[in-house]
């Protein structure tokens, strides 16, 4: 395709998207959304914020378990790097937060940068297995529809088979294609996957309580759907902190549960605030403390 024609096509798509955005913004019930936010339950939003912190702590602990056998990564460094990475992700796109985590592990504990990056890649795999376990438990204990419980047992069986298969076979004789995973998971996958599952459970509470805080009547099945849809929509991280992407996925996903768009958008904005503002404050506090230590060390060296 010629460059000029490609530019015209891109311009046309942008114009069409802008037209839909203007129409949506003109017809959307913004007043109802703002009124819903103003009347939110701050106690529930605070509880949701605490659960989001618990989710990140579990995520950091899972990463620490994966990396500690290969590098001298301290638990405190893993937690601090995870919070700083989450703060970076809240104001950036792509995988900037993961790069910040690897750099912090390198600077604080001398973990080789490539090793830290490899462990973060494997942690993504562990998080995916944790999601399968989480969905299995959710479908079994709180089936969102009549036939969900058998699906939950199947998902649970798949997750257990993967972990047992690794422990009994790949942990002893790793395949070349899976050498990276076997390198970081020499102690087994059960501990990291359990922590990853805990992280997903805490995220579910974060979503559910944030939505309920806007006085929106919602079932656990609806908040579970919102969690899954928002994470699927935000895989590519097209916007800083996935702002707009999360709200759009909630508006679309919650329509299936007959939740008004204004309530869904208010819930999405409240959820974004709960996930971003406390973590950004913690990340800035950690980064600030590190900066002060770095300046003090430079001054001491100059004396």
C-alpha cells in the first residue's frame, strides 16, 4: 500500500473515531455520573484501596519467590519495586512499569537487569495460571450462571495438572522451550501461583467494592465479569494507566447486567481513582526516599 493512501486511510479512521467520540460525549448523561460520584461511599472506596494494595503486595511476593533462588533480591526490594512499577504504569503506556521494576532490583540489590526482566516475563505466566485458579474457585463457589460450576472444576483440573506436570516432569528434566520457566521456578510453582491467585482475589474485592461504593446494585458475577473484561481490554496498555479503556470496558460489559451507562462510568472512574491515587502516592514516596539516599551518598563521597 502506498504511503499517501495509507495516510488517507488512517486520517479517515481517526475522523470516524473522533465523530463517534463527539457523539458519545454529547449524548452521555454526565450530570448523573457526577452526581453518582459525589454521593459515593468513601468508606467502601477506602476498603477497596486497601485491597488493591494487598493485591500488589501478593504480586510482589510471587515475583520474589521466582527470583530469590537466582539472585539476592530482598523481599523489601521486591515490594518497593512492585509499587514503583505500578506507579509508573499509572502514568505511562506499554511496559514502562516492568522496566522500572527491573531497574530498581538492579540498583538496590545488584540483580542483573536481564535476569530481572526474565523473571518478570515468567511472573506473567504465573499470573495467568493464577487467573485460571481464581476463575475456577469463583465458578465453583459462586457460579455466575447455571452451568458454570462444571467449567470451574475443569479449569481447576487444568491448573493442577500444569503445576503437577511441571513439578514431576519439567522440574527435573526441563524442555529447551521451557528452560526460562524452569530456571526461575526451581522451587516449584505452587507458592508463586498461590500468591498470584490471592492477588486476583484481592483485585476482585477492589472491583466489587469500588462499584458498590457508587450505590450500584451489582452481583459478584457482574464484578467478576468487569474484572476480566477490564484486564483483557488493557493488555496492550494503549493509554496511561489504561484510563478510558477501563471505563469503556466497564460501560460495555455492565450493559449485559442492565446497569445504566452513567452508573458504570461512575464506577469506572471511582475504580481508577482507587487503583491509581494511593499507589502513585506510595510509589512517589518510595522513589523520593531512594532519591534522598542517592543524593546523601553523592554528598558523602564528595566530602
